[in-house]
């Protein structure tokens, strides 16, 4: 089984995103299972879905293994890991590496509301408290 390393997320087209959403939500699948699941909103030929999955594998988003003569595709990484890397790339490119600058921009542009910000603040405080507790035990 090949498991490509995803160092920097490569952009996904709309069809690639739909396929990845399916794979992330439903787990390992064949190209035919994926094609059938997406058929109502994105009808594709079998050759098209195989091409999309091959490109996703080249980009490092999926990996496959053989089951008989059928390729079974699975996500190479969890959706959250890919999202984190994409946000890190945005922080590096547009915010000079400052996550704080990104969060301030999210608040200033009302992407995060005060309740979400409070929840995030609590989560950060809890994570920091947990890290301090681990340091004391080492």
C-alpha cells in the first residue's frame, strides 16, 4: 500500500473536493462506490472517477490497496489534519506566521463571533493547563 506524505496541501477542484468529502465521510471505497454515491449531484463516467482518484493519490490525499483486481481508496490523512496544514499555510503566506494575526482578522471580519471566541479561549486555557500538568509529571 502506498501512503504518500502530504507536506503542503495542494488545491482541490470542486470534483476532487466532493470525492474527498465522500471518502472522509464513508471510509475506504472503490471508484464505483464513490461514483454511484456522487451520481445524483455529480454524474461521472467510471473513467472520470478513476482519473480523479488517481490525481488525488498523486496529490497525497488518498492511498489505495488492491482487493482482488479492485482498487480500494482510503484517505491518506484525516480531514482535520489536512485542514490544519492548509490553515498553517495561510498563516505563513498571509499573516507572517502569526496565528494571532489570523484570529484577530477572523474576529474583526465577524467570521468568529464572541461565543466562539470564548469557547476557543477556554479550550486554549484547558490545553495549556493540561500541558503544565504533563510537564510536572515528566
